[in-house]
């Protein structure tokens, strides 16, 4: 204890301390208020607008939250002691303008500065999604974003099965399953959401049962219908992102057109025998990418685009393609990495090879260029 007190006295001499009043004034001038208390402390209240980062993962995660080392930072803890240690650590890491808020959150709250109660993960969520929380690009903030996200899946079959499974595993809070088909025995070669005992059931009923057994804390909306121009707008307006796992061209064009209209990101995938394709169509997104019609302006003759039932598909292929599609969805929701906007990723199972083709937005596209 004596050594710790001696260390604190040394830090008080080397670290700049500022009052809560000064910290509040500097917020409007670009200073970042960094709350380094633990989750159970933050759950009781935190300065309005603060960045929250527990000291335990500071070195691993701070650069994802404050990337510019010249950003002015005011560190706040409970009483002003831990913040001195953290301010010193940040200075050692290369941050050039770091101060500690004297008196900490106790003084901040007592003096009437604005406080908020941020949404926090439950102990159950921290346990279930622990591997996400350890990733700097996800963390608690990213997991909360996933839990509040809403994704509509068009199709609860081959592609919809791995998609729904992994999105449920990731903690996407609401999944909307859109399908009007029933389970047949021939589906079970690849549609892993279903089983022999559910043959004849609606796929959305079977899928919902499986997903809620797997993760009972998500919401599964069952849309037991076939999409049409009469119902698609009402359904899509409730979701943040759409994933198209359908296997017929009219539905793909219908889904694309509705996503352009509602400015929704669309994750696309298709499979054929041993081959798969994945892309992201999002003309209204940050990269102003193409839509599906930029790649395929009009449907080909039906004989050139057979369904899985007509052409066949190796049973494991939907798992590969569907998992890649789920990955693209998570990247979009978490705003990380480079989604496949403006790119078409192709996979050949026979040669175990991937290739990426660029898809430019068509400046003459009558749908998405006019919408944008």
C-alpha cells in the first residue's frame, strides 16, 4: 500500500490533473472523455458522451476507439486514482495530450454534469459472447450493436440454414425468416436447420424451433409467405439488412429492387452444383456500389438458370457459401473490414479455389443510379 501511495504521489507530479468543470468545457473543443471504470461501475451511470474502455483491455482495444495519438484525452475513473495510472499508460503508449479528471466520476456527478446509463451486456451475454468481447474490433459495443440488429433472411433452406445458425450464434438480436415452403426429405442433404421428424412442416416453423433452442435470447420472426410486390415493402421496412438465400430469379430481382428502394444493404449468394457466388449490393452505402441489376440487368432464359432441384448441388456447398454470406453481414453491421461491395467472390469446390471479380456500378442502371 505504501508503494502504491508513493506511486500515486509521483503520478500526481507527472500527470496533468483537471477539474470536472475543465473536462466538461474541453469536450466541446474536441477532447475525448475516457471512462476507464469496470462494467459494473459504468452500469450505474457514466458521463454523457464518454468513450468507455475498462482498464483490463486498455492496451488491446484503445487504438480501435481513439486512433489518433494527438487526440486530447481526459481520463475519468471513480475517484481520480486509477485515471492517473491510465493517463500515464496512455502517455507511454504514445498519446501526446492526456490528463486525469480530479475526483473522478463521483465529483462529476456531484457537480451536476450530464450522466447517462448506457446499455450494458448481461452476465449471461458476457459469458456467451466472450470470444467476441476479446476481439478489439467487436468488443462490448459491437456485441450490443449485434444484439440490437435486425436481419431478414429470404429463404430458410440450403443457404438460409448456415446463415441463420451462425447469425444466431453471433447474437444478432432479431432474425426474420421468409419462406412459404415445406420440408421434404430431399432437403435434408444440405438444409441443416431441419430433421427427419419435421418432414412436412413449414420450414420457418422448423427453423425457428432449432434457432430458439440454440439461442433462446434472440427473436425469430416467422414470415410464412412468398415475397411479392404487395408485401415486400411492409416486411423489409422492419429490418436493417437483407440476405438473399433464394434460388429463383424472380425473387432475386424483387429483393434487389426493394433493397434499392429502401436503401438497405443486400448480401447476395447463389449456389450451383460445385460452385458458389457471394456479393454485397448496396448503392446507398458508403462505397456507392452496384445493385444486382448492374451485374445482371435482366433475367436470362429459365433454361440457363436452373434451380438446385433441377441442377443439383453438393450438400456441403451451402455451408461454405452461407457462412461467407453471414460473415459479410456481420462486417456490415459492425462497420469493420471491407465488405464485398462492388466485388463478386466465386468459389469452386472441385478445385478449392476462390476468385474475386470487380463489379462496377452501371452509370446507366435505371434502377439504382436514379434512386441514388
